[in-house]
């Protein structure tokens, strides 16, 4: 009996250890109100990359093309930040030129935004003989009509892209906005409070989508986490990665995660929402409101601070 119990405990830990997660980081090179100078952006990037290196995370970053230009000309400082990503052995993908909401533009407009997003970064990546193969939808929106969704999917295939899904969606951007404001107010205690709540919130999001995975697939699929190249991740990504590791996750690349058969699931969803692929698959299967309940909420304090008007120093 003891042997059987020991075996069951071992198997439980083995299953837990098999949980896999991809760290995908949007809005490169950086998106930060508190780190708005070239020196600040460099510092932010180095911090993000140091966390990835420390935890051996094969992250992928998705680049907004317009962020690589200043006054319509290539910005060597911004481009230099992408070189740091490549130097670290990490992959880059296309997040469009201007991060336009596909719900608000035509299919032709979206095509132009995608092609425009290639203008600098694709050449930079290919100079290193690296693949440039993944596309991340702005706001996770794939089209609010069947025709727009189908047209975009076909165009991406013709262009040689694989779309980069997201299963663990969240509001890290709202926490970072609050964190930026706390830093700009020089309130280090408040900033630390926001950071602590952020890590807890993100781990709760991971747990919520684990439950969604169990409900849909009766197992843990390879999860794909979306975060942004922002201030709060520069300072707290290490703690988040440590928490994920403690919860049994190993960090894998996007290409490895996409070999999971879950990503061959049918997605018939189109609409206004930019949502997790787990929810896309659930809606395709006809799941109703009760299935989606329990998603973690942003604390009211964080929401209020994020939406407070805080001016940059000297303004």
C-alpha cells in the first residue's frame, strides 16, 4: 500500500513538472512611461533580458515597427535594443507597424500594417540568419466578421507567418501603468505594493487558465503567456518566473509549444473581443457563460492608480 501511495505521489509530481509555458513579450522595443529616455529604455531592456537569462527562458518578443523610428527615420537606439534581444539568442516576431485594431480598419489596412511591420526588423533578424516567422495580433483581435477573419488567416499563410496564440491573457499593461504612476510620484512603497499584487494576480491568471485547459482537454496543454516590454516586468518578471517555476512550469519556446495538438483545435470565433485561444476554442465548442466565470480581476486600487493623471517630471 505504501509503495502504491509513493508511486501515486511521484506520478502527481511528475505530471506537475511536465507543465510547460511560453513567455511571449509584446510591444518591443519598450512601452514605458517611467523609462521614457534612451537610457531608461536601455535599462528596461537589460532588466528584461537578465530575467530571461537567469531562468533560461527562450522568450520571443513581438515588435511594433513604428517604435523603431523617430521623426520617420530609423532610430539607432531603438534598433540597438532589438540587437540585444538577438544577442541573447531570443526570437523576434511581427506585431505590425502601428498596432492598429483590426476591428477598426479594413483587411487591406491590416495587410499594409503587417507588411509595414517587417520593414526594419525582418532584415535585422535575417542578417543573423534567424527565422522571422511569427505574427501576434494587436489586441488579440482576428476580425469581427467571418470574412475579415478568413481573409487575414489566408494572408498570413501566404506571407509565411504562423500566428502566435495566447492562452494566458491578462491585464499586465494596467498594472504597469499603475506602477509607472507610482514611480513618477516617487512613492516607492506604493510601487512595491503594486508589484507584489501584480505577481499574485498573474499567478492567479495562470491557475485560472490551467482550470480552463483541464475543462477543455482533460490535461494541461502547453500554455502561452502574453506580457509586455514594460516597467513592471522589468522589475518583477524575475519574481513571476520564480512563481511559475515553483508551480511546476518549465519554460519552452513557442515553436515547441505549438507542437501540442491543442493548437490544431478548430477556432470559429470572430467578434469584437480579443480573447484567449482557450476561450476561442471553448466558444467554438458552444460553451456558455458559466464556463468562463472566475477570471481574476485587477484590484480596484491598481485600476484607480492606473487611470490617475500623473505628469512626467518637468511637465
